[in-house]
């Protein structure tokens, strides 16, 4: 890979490409582990960092080499990958910590976090101003996709920079879409999550109604899964426990895509909709429901816990204001 892009690994002929990784959460850890496994004995090596010592120990237990700081993980890196909750975290990790400056000249920064389009463009300006390169490359596929290496990457940036890191993305996912220029990856991810949230809400309502009508979850999935009610939320994330073994509902909504993170993503969608004159009434309602879950202490559960509002398990005061 290094030979295919002379800007990467300059002056390090015969050595492995260095990959720095920052962020080892529910998505980041399995992604980094898959990348490490793919690079072992090949032409790149991964060094990862997370603020949590427990998370670093979990990564080390999976064989992923870890660092004690962002700068240590980034030092001399030809590619620096970030997978963090918010844009402010990415900015802090890259700029305020000094990680960006520690990377190799001409390095490619690949941000796999889901952040605002404007945030991605602003970060790109700073990164390219330092002589490095930038791609926004958020992912879809959930924790199962991260663990199984079947993620979808939505990438914003140049063809040349995407080609430089494509082998790395291939090690973590099945599909790579070049969405357009810088920020386009984030826009595409925002739209995807906007639709996912609506699909989940409707699936929760149908799933609870099916139970009360005496229609089994398997019947709903089998029929709707080949009919016009089909969706990823139906087949992979059915919100009634036991229907889909790998779904968060089958482990009491632990892990997965947290309520607070989906709420953050819907906030990005609502901001974009307002800026472009789009009536996003359904998105507004699901955002309100996620606020109710968070306000009742369920913010760390997977967002498919929306079903708890549908079936009446959770009730709470409506949020007065959408943040």
C-alpha cells in the first residue's frame, strides 16, 4: 500500500506503514481489532489510544497495541484514524492534544466519527493547512458490523486520498461509497441515521402492536422482511428480545448505538433541515422521544429502547426543548 502512494511512509522504505487510532468505544474497539488483525504480518501496524484505561486494557487483551496518549499513538503515523462521539472530541484529540502535529508529513487523517458536516469541513481546513490530508469517513452497520468487519463507509474527500487508505477500510468493512467532497460523508451518514431513527420508531410501534394482536415476532419479520414494510431495523434490530439474537433487545439493550448518540445525530439532521427549509416533523418527534428516554436515565441504552416508550414501560415528562 505504501508503494502505491508515495506521500505515505516517505523515507521509511521497507518498514510497515504506521496507523494511529484514537477512540476505542463500542464501535472503535472492534474496528481497530479487525484492522490490527488484517495488518499483522502484512504491511501496516496499528497503535491505539482511548482515554479509558479499562478500554485500553480491553484492546490489549485482543492483541491491539496501545499507547498512553494521543500523541504517542499518532507519533510518526502515516494514517491517523479517529472514532469519537462528537466533533468537539475529534478537534480536541487532533489539535489540542498535539496528535496531528505528531503524525508523519503527508499523513492522512481519517475521521470515522459521526459529526456535523461543517465541523468536518473546518477540521479538514486545519489538517490540510498543516500539510496533512483529511477524509471524513463515518460508518453504518452498528456494533455487529464493526465486530464482523461488514461496515459501510461513507467518505468525503478526494479520490487520491481515498485510494491511499482503501485497503485499510476494506479490512473493516464490506462497502465503501465515495459520497463527494469533504463533508459529503458526514451528510450522507446524517441522512442515513435520520431514516434509521424513523424506521426504528415505526418498527417499535408495529412490534408492540403485533404482540398485543397475538402475531409472533418471527411472523412479522418473515412477512414484512419480504414485503413493503422491510427495513434493516426490522431484520437486524427487532426491538422485542429473543426475536433476533444479535439485536440489542436480546441483551436488555446493552451496548449498541446509545440513545444519546442517536439523539446527537438527529440534532445534526434537525439543524440541517432548519437551515434548508425542510419540514422534519417525524425526526422532531423521535428526537423528543429520545430526550424522554435520556431524561429518565436510559441514555446509555441502545436507541431501540424506544420500544419502552411505545409499550408503556417507560413514561416521563416530555422534554420542553429540543437541544
